[in-house]
C-alpha cells in the first residue's frame, strides 16, 4: 500500500542520512588528525623563545675547504655546539660525553638519553654543566691556524627538561622522543665562537623531505672502536645520509 511504501522510503532516507553523517564525521576526524602535523608553531606560547635572527646556524669565521668523510672541524665552524660535562657522585671527578646545540641565549637542545642526574643511576654520575665555545678538550684556550679563541665558557644547568614521552614504550630498541632541553642558569652572550643554531620553521617541517639527503653531524664521539675505543680531543665532523 501507499502507507507501507512511504514508511520504507522514509526508512531508506534515514539510513542514507545516517551513512552520510558517519562518513562526514570520519572525514572530519581524519582531517583533524592530519592537521596535527601542520599546527602553526608560531602560535605556541614559547615561540618567542626561539631565536629568529637570519644569521643563526652560521659560522662568523673564514673556513677551510674539506674532503668528504670523518675529519677535524675548523675552530669556530660550529659555534652552537655545546659539550656536556658530567660529575661523579663519589669523588667529584668530571667526564665529557654527549654534545648538544645552543638554540637561544638560555637553552641547549640535546638527547634525552644524555640527560641524567639521578644519584642512583648505574653510571654513578650526573650532568653538571655545559661548555660553550669548546674545540680542543685538552686546551684551556684554543688556537687554530694562528687564530686564538676566547677562553671556553662554562655554564651551569638550572633545569633538565626531558620529553614527557621519552622511553615510555618498553619494547623499543631505540627509544622515541629522544629529546631534552637544558635550561642554563644564565643568559649567554653571543660571540664569534658562541652562536645559536637555527630551528626548522613550520613550513620547513611540513614541506622539506630530508630522506636520502647528506647532512653533517659534529661532536667528540668515538672515532674508533677496535682494538679499543678512541675519542678525539678536537671537534670532529662527519657527513651522514638520512634514512
């Protein structure tokens, strides 16, 4: 009858509307999730803390040409490099280890696995301070090719801020979110040998694909493991491929 047909028609239309609503809702959720990677970083409350000068990430000194491969860096070539210094809890002995990057006048960015200060940790030492303007760890005052740099600046650490999700997944071989900020006890004055590195902008983060690109890393890490571990005394640089 006409009445039955009308009920079926209304029921069909209701089902169509429900499906359309569900699809629209799912599309909105997907768009929201995708847009999480495109958040406007400039709206973050701490954006003013980021160093925005166009001269960030550049050495202010003339540099020599290099060959590809692990090699000694020029003095002042990476003025944002910070050397992290650890102090023993038992005898106050000091030891260098990790490196970080100065990102403004008050903060150093490093890896979370380098940020330990708990007296109960298995290494028996904690992060004590950072050295800025460091080049050769055996020299109090660095000189290179006839040029001498000012004395290395030693700055204490006011606060250690690890990424809140670092090491939360127990099954990870290499923990994700391996980031840590070191807030220094005082503002740092920039010189030819102490400068901040650039941080990527929101546009660069979204549009620039670094996969397979050759980038340069710098630090005082191990340069030989066999027959025994060997660490350099001068800052080293190495070209690596992003994978």
